[in-house]
């Protein structure tokens, strides 16, 4: 049923795009309309960020017509209309819902990117010795595929090294996440700019890694103890069973 539904969405989208091209010169809409449809008929939970782990900020009843102010990539969800990582921001609810539960007439984006999708890494206000670009350069220069004791189980310290510190000032990656001021954090947002730090929770120390941009990261241990190699958020989640928390600007407790 999900595959058929998404096919119907594509057919409707083709018709809508043709009409739009004739009537409006194919100009992008500032907002879009959709209708919430859930498999169970129960209300759809609205989240504070594009992730099922983000806090709930409300709900929308099944069958409700909604206005989509913007869209963002986030956690991949399988819903009534197939599988997608697109999330719809609903201004009326001040939160996000998975596009897989919203009929929009298209499998792709129908609204502009949300502001979070265009965020860039910044060291403003952090006092970091290195810039975001310098940290990424450092990280790329230290990629290795053999065991190095200095890299084994020290994800948070490695990020601190990239930014010019000898240590992060936090006892674990998860503790680091909890110490970062909210203004520097983007919970649930998987569109991490180069230099941004991604954080995970596993009920213990958690994990963190630096972004290279384009959905790619450098992480220790994921491809062997003490190694430092390229990976993705999805691999960390599936291979280690970690829960993605979000990303943050490079703020370190050691400097505050």
C-alpha cells in the first residue's frame, strides 16, 4: 500500500507541476498545503525537531489539512506514504512531522528549506583556537585505519584536538552534549555543516564525531578499535545502536 500511495503522489505531482508551470511560470511556492493521514487513524505527533526522538510539542488529528511552512531533512521514517527523511514544519503547531504521513501530491520537497538546513558551522562566541575549516583540515589529516591507543574510546577528546584543545573539559560525549548551551545546539537536525559536531546517546558515555559536510563524518572506532575513518549518522545508529541527539557548534566546556 505504501508503494502504491507514493506512486499516486508522483502522478498527482506531475499534474500539479504542469499546472503550476502554466499558471505561475513554475515559480517555487513560499508554503505548501497537505493533509495528515496516519495508518492507525490516531493523531500525528508534532516534534520540536525533525526526529522521532525529539520532544513532542503537540499533535495533529488524522485528516487535518495543514500548511507546510518549510521542509528539512531529518530522521528516515517509514509511514503511510513510504520511506523518506523529509520532515514538514507546521507553523500552526510550531514543530515538525514526517512527510510520510502528509499527503502533498509529491514524493519530494514541496516547500522551501527550513532555516536549520542552511546553517553553517561557526566558532563565534566559543573561543576555539581553530576555525571550523581548520578543524576539518586537521581531522582529514589524521585519518588512519590501524589501531592507535590515543584514538580508542576517546571521541570527545579527538574533537577537542581538532579545535586546538588538549581535552574537551567534559567527562563523556553525552555529558558534553548536556553542557552545551541551547543556543549552540540543533536537536534532531541531521544536516550537519562541515565542522559541526554530531552527538549520540547509548545510555552511557554516548558518542560524538566531526562533520565533513554532505552527510559524511570522521569517527574513531567505527571501522576498528583505535581507527579514525569516514562514516555516516546512519552507520553509527545501525552498527552501534546509538540514538542520534543532534549536532552542535564546536563549544567546549574546557574553555568556559
